C-alpha cells in the first residue's frame, strides 16, 4: 500500500512538473540565435483565410537587426497585431525557419554593440 501511494505521488509530481514546463517554456526560443531590432513604421497588412474560411490579419515586418557582436542582418517576420512604434525587440532566429519568436525588451536590456547600432 505504501509503495502504491509513493508511486501515485511521484507520477502526480511528474505530470504537474510537465504541465508547468509546457506553460512556461517557449519551445520556439530553444536553440535560436538572438537578434535585436527596433520597430520603425507600420507592418504590412496580410489578410488571410483559415481552412474554415474565417478571415484574419497578420502584420509583416522587414527590419534590420543586430546580434550581440553588432553584426547586421535583415529579417522578415509576422505578428498577429500591429507592434508598437519604436519598441525594441529580441528576435529569436533559427537557421532554416527564420524568426520563430520575438519579445519586447527595454533599451537597457539590449547588448552594448547592438544598442550602439540601433540608437543613432
């Protein structure tokens, strides 16, 4: 009886831990290179339809971005909403997939060399 209880508690802990990881970890950011950019202008509106015929809008951005060493790269990505003008972003980039995720950051969170290139 004691072994059964320990087994059930262990399984419950493993399941709870797995659920927490699935909620907190963005798998699109694992194994990526980070680039930093600033939103300049509005994104290009892309109107599309889902397989059910429902219309939705995405916004495409093509921006110059810099890595931690200050090396430049032009990246294209989409967002589900119009992004805030002049906001700084960290772009998560995989070689074959391009930009897989992004997050807004504050100016003081930018690496020094990327900040120097973005703030002119």
